[in-house]
């Protein structure tokens, strides 16, 4: 791989304004890779598997604009995970709200601008409704809402007696020789995630998982890590058929979050199908709610969020 040319290309992308990326001709991510002016070995050996991992899209059918934005985000900062697990971020956000604001384990059966009906607590009144769910769940509560197609994802967690000799590096399957798209020794990144005295390896399988998933995945992981996986144990396997909304071209990166005054929806299906996209759509929805409530001053945002809650 021509590391110098690749580094220069990523550096240019990192400093490119998003507006310029959004003005580029739109095609599939796979088609756009051929126009990178980079050696095929660099494209196929790193860029293609990296984009596949970042987009959860093995066919790279994603809009080239979305792919460039995601690659730009990668080039501007290192990949990271929240220390302590994926629940850390929502726990921190919830801790900043007034006690009793957040209720978990509640099944919503119907919702509209003035009320939310639940199995556990009956009907709850509200002034405004923000639906922050996946696209499928949102459409069940708001019939007529667009539901995209999805990229299925399966995440495998294996434990091992000792870590493979790769450190905290993210391994990509450039050869597409097995079911695993990318894998990492997660306990080398965040030791708190591993069971006591064990190593935790987290791996991702894209698309429909093959039969005998654990056996085929461990054979592939043995080749990727260059070590035996005979003594690895499968701790958990999580399959989500609607893990990542597809973003084929043309893709609207700013789908409306304000359906009407008092009714809002946010999630990765309203923006880009990434964690960043979900957060951006949530911020857009929050601004729309505050605007409709007549709260426009930055100093009044916290009070407005309390009132809206």
C-alpha cells in the first residue's frame, strides 16, 4: 500500500468542507473508489474494507457523498468506543436530566402530539412528541413514515485465555475470505469490558450470517489473527436485521425531523446511518422543538429542555 499517497488523500479529505462533498456528483461508493487516483492495491487492500466496515455495507451500494462524509470523519479523528460499554453515553446524558425524566423498560403502544400510551403506565400526557427510535419502530407508531431497506449486522463476542498479538488494532478482511468483516481485541481497547482473567475479542459479520456461524467465524479469525482459536469461547452473538439503514444514491442527508408543530422524529434514518448521524438528527430535532416552544436563546436551552420533558 502506498502509505504516503493514501495519507495525503485522507489529509485532503479531512480538511474538505462538508458543503464541497455534498456538491460532488453522486454515485455508489464502489463506483467512486475507482476515481480516487490511488493504486488498486491501496483501494482494495484498505479503502474498500475500511469503508465496508464504516458503512456496514459489503456491496458499497451507499451514496458516494455519504461514504465521503464518513471517510472524512474517520480521517479527522481516531476510531473510539465509550469506556465501560455502549450504555455509557446514554447513561451520562440521562444523568444530566432532572430525576424521573427518563423511564426505561416502557412499551409504547401508540403516540400522538398530546399523549403517549404505554402498556405499563397507561396514558401519559405531553405538549410535544419526539420519537427517537429506529426506522421500523418509528413507522409502527407513525404510519406512513418512510422505512428504508437495511444492512443486517451480527456482532460476535469471544473470550480467550490470552490476547492475540495485535494489540488494539482494528483488523479488516481485505481478502473477503470469510464471514468476518472486521475484528478487534476489545479488552486491549477497554479492559473493563472483559470477564475477569479473560480476553474479549469482538467481531462483526455483515449481511446474512452463514450456517454454523461460530465455527466458520473462528476459522476465519484464526487466519486473521494468525493464532489458534480452538480454546476461544463464544460469549454472545447479537444479530440485528435492521442494524443500519441503507443509503443508496440519491440519499437525502437531512430528512425532516419536524413533521409538524409538536411532532418530531430523529434517528440515523433521518440523517446518515451512523452514530454521528443519529446525534446530528437529535440536535436538529431539539432545535426544532425549542423553536416551536418559543425558546430561542442559548441561555434558555436547559430550561427549555426541562420544560419540554
